[in-house]
């Protein structure tokens, strides 16, 4: 069960970091067709902007939906595994009680019951591993969807605005930057508009 919490926590941390490292790399590497490449000349202004990741995650509907969906799936998996674990525990306790009270007619009958319970435990462990793997695969798929959504929109946005650099601000990783360079609200608005249009 702890592995489910770990997967979800790792998903969020890796997802956010990887997404916005990729966004910055893509924004810097992808040439735009509507904005001529800018040769930085000494004394010439460089257009820089940043996106506050915490604010983006709090307000981007796709992220909220994906996150809620993964939490629901994790909770369903946890409930399923807990139910099966309780049933297995009840079988173990019943077996132990019968064994201690000479409730089995033959030794073979006791061994058969013990083997049945051990097989049930193996099946539960296999189910836990399978469900954990499925959840990890879905996390990866969602991560790619989210990252592609951000990269695509930032490239589109930058074709109109012509920034040389778009940074991602996560927590306090930038010590100081002028708030006039904050394009987070524009990005959130555009992402959500695009998200709702695609959802129709």
C-alpha cells in the first residue's frame, strides 16, 4: 500500500520537474516561423519571461483533472487491496484457530488449507504488483500528455510574443525576477481555453 503513495508522490515531483525542464529546452531549441531569430548583440535587450509553476498547477484544469483522476484510481486500488488483505488475514486467523483446536480431520486437509491460503497471498502480491505497474504506466502517460500540452502551448504563445527565454519558477529557485516578466496568467488562460475547446 505504501508503494501506491510513493508512486503518487514521485509522480508529482518528477512530473513537475521533468515537464518544465523540457518546456525550457523546447522553447530554446525550437525555431519559430513567425518570429525571426534574434541575434543577441551587446547592448540589445533580450526578452525574458517566466512562468510560476505552483500557480500554473493550481489553476490549469488539465492538471487538476489528471491529478484528481489519479488520486481516485489510487484510492480504488488501495480499497481493493485492503479488502483482499482483510479477507486473507481472516483466512489466516481461521486456519490458525482450527489448527490450534484440532479442527482439521487429517494432516493432509490442514496442508491443503495452508496451501490454499499461501496461494491466495501470492495472488494478492501479484495483484498489488500488477496494479502498481498499471498506475505507474498511467502516470507516465499523463506526464507525457501534460508535458506535451505545456510545450505545445508555450511554443504557440511564443510565436506571437517573441521571447528569447521563458523560464520556469518553482518555489524560490529564482532569487529575484521582475514581476513584469511573469506571463503565468497568460499561459494559464491560454491553456485552459485550449483545454476546454478540445474537451467539447
